C-alpha cells in the first residue's frame, strides 16, 4: 500500500460503526452516503451536541431517539432556494412546458424537496404557463422537520429577496410579490401555489417509487451518494417515468456512466434536463 | 521541467480569492506539463459567474486546467477548479465530490472545506497553499493540513494583491514557507520532484496500493 494512504482511519471506522448502529436500530441507512461531506456534517452535529467523540455519540444515539432525530436533521438538511439555477427554470419554461401541456394531467415528483423551495418554484412556472389546475406536485424528503417547513411555506424576507432575483432571471412574468404575503420579517407563500402540492416523507435509500410521474426533479442530491446508491435512486426514478418523461438533475450532475443513461437523452444541453426515449 | 522521480507528495490544494485570476495564472504558468501531482483549487467566485475560468487559465498554463467534475479521479499534471456555487471535497479514494451545503466563511466554494477533506485524504502527503485574497477562508483548513502532517505555504502578504487572507493564514498556522508568488511554482517543482525521500509515492501508486 502506498505510504500516502493514511495509516489507519480510526475516525472513519468510528463513523462507520455509528452508521451501522443507526441502520440496525432506526432503519436509516447512511452507509452509502459520500464520506467527505457526511463526515463534515456529522462533525458539525457532534460539536453542537457537546459529545466528545463518535464512540461517545454512538453509545448515546442508539438509546436516545430524540438525540437521533437531531442527528438525522443535522445530516439530511438540504440547502435550497427558489429558482436556484435560474437558467434551469428558464429552460423548463421555454422548452419543457410545451411538452407537458400535451398531457391531460401532469404529475411531478420533487425528490429531496427540502423546505419546498423547488416545489413552489415549479408551481409558479406551471401557473404562469397556463397549467393551473392541471398538475399535482409531490415533494418528498427524508427529513420530517423540513417537510413541516415546506407545508408552512414560510421563508424569511431576506431569502425572499434572493428568490425574487432568481425568479426574474428565470423569466418570471409577473411581480414576485404576487406569490406571497409579507408579515414582519417573513413571507408566506400564497394559497393558490399550495393548492396542488403534497408533501410526504420518503426515504430514497429504502422506499419504493411513488407511482407514474411525467417529470422528476432530483437536483443536487445524487452528489451526496456513493455510486451504488446513485444507481439505486436513478433506478427508482426510472421506474416512475414513462417513455417521454422528464428527469432533471443538478447542474453538476450527469447520467454519464450510470446504468439508465442509454434510455435518456439530454434534451436541453448543459441544463441537465433529460428525456426518457420512446422505444 | 521537474526532474527526478516524484517521491514526496500526493496532491496540492490551493485557495485564492481577490486577485486570484492573475495569481493562478502565475502559479499554474510556472508548473511544467509533467508536474507529477494534481492541483486542486478553490477560487472564490460569485455564485452566478460563468464557469469559464478554467478555459482562460488553460490557455496560459502548460498543465491541464479544468473545472472539476463530480466523482472524477485525480490525475497528476492536472489542475482542478471548484465550480461556482458548489463546495469541492476530496474523498479518501482520491476522487472529487461536491456539496451544496451552506456557505462556510460566506463562501461556496470554501477553501476550508476543500483543505479539511484533502487533509483527511492525504495527511502528510498534502501541500496546502494560501494565496492573495480578502477575508479569512482557508486559515482553519490550512491548520488542519499542518496538524495532519502536511506542508503549509502562504503567499507573502507584501507580495499579494489583497493581503488579508494570507495574513490571517500566517496568524493561524506556523507556515513552512512564506514566499512571493513567483517563487511558489519552483518550490512545488522541487518538492514534487523528489526532494523528500521518505514521503509518499506518486498518486498512481497511492491508488494502486
């Protein structure tokens, strides 16, 4: 073994033991998460708890469900924003919506929906393009706390300023303030956007697919997974998409080297919008 | 040219902020095409900036310069730039990973995030470099590089376009070298060219075990 391999990754082993224990006690499987960023999140969580080490944390977490909930939140929270990557939402509006319009009813799955930012962004685009009442968006996440936030649809005004810029760059047709009501330092998403959205708990590492969808957004989630888990998740999504369905990944994620790649073509170059081919 | 066999180090990480394009041009321009280590770089950029810096630098450097791809294996003689709006990390198997976790030190990509993960992956086989820039991102990361046995190089604040980032790093870490920008590439060449006899082997050997 080359001598620049670290002699022994004791801390890595300790984290592995903690993850094994979590899987066996609580059924959540983080063993196939990419290690570097998982370790960073775990270290931040550990620091917050005041526990001295991962073995100490393991001894406590396996017996203390509340402590485990905190860990789960710490390592699964995804950072998102409305109209994150405005050019992606612009491409959706300009090049995908016309295909969606050919369906009588459109079902869309946002996997890893975090606090609902992308769900509401999609709802805005669909409403502005005349699809109001003809779609349902399913937002799922492993983290129950962010799902509650998604249902509430409350964001700080500071974030709303950032969302507004994204909305404008993404080709928004109205005044973004049409979509929320401001109260004190917060903004609440308007009722018409909530009408056709459903938020539910779903674990991509363990659960089955959620039924036939015309489009699936799975953006900036695969980057946190090791290759085997990437394949599992993509297989699950592929099973939900009929031919002609759309799969949207993050701007730095691709299908290259993945098993399902051969069945998809990137419809909008560089925007990671893939379409399942008609065979 | 780097002469002799590479016996010393596995990888170089570099962090740079304000004044960074010119600094990277000098640093990468000073490395030969057969430079035996990968160079992994965080350059602070605006989240919405176009990712064309790699093309720009590729034109002037003799090592290959590219924007990092997710899951990519590190290769010697190649410089990897973190894409705008993503943290760049190194996995222990020598592949590159991304995250969209919250900004660290107001930055995404953050130098600390890259350096800490690379220090985990390469330990004493890592060379960390802090160049010109505003703020203090990278100071904590460079300390971790040092703590795990790696080498710390900091651009001389008097030589830097913007001196707060190198000053912050000097305050946080006992630097192995504080150098003018133009002197850093020749030092890397000497270090990677086999000056350190007992260190780790080349990246390829690291990988093949």
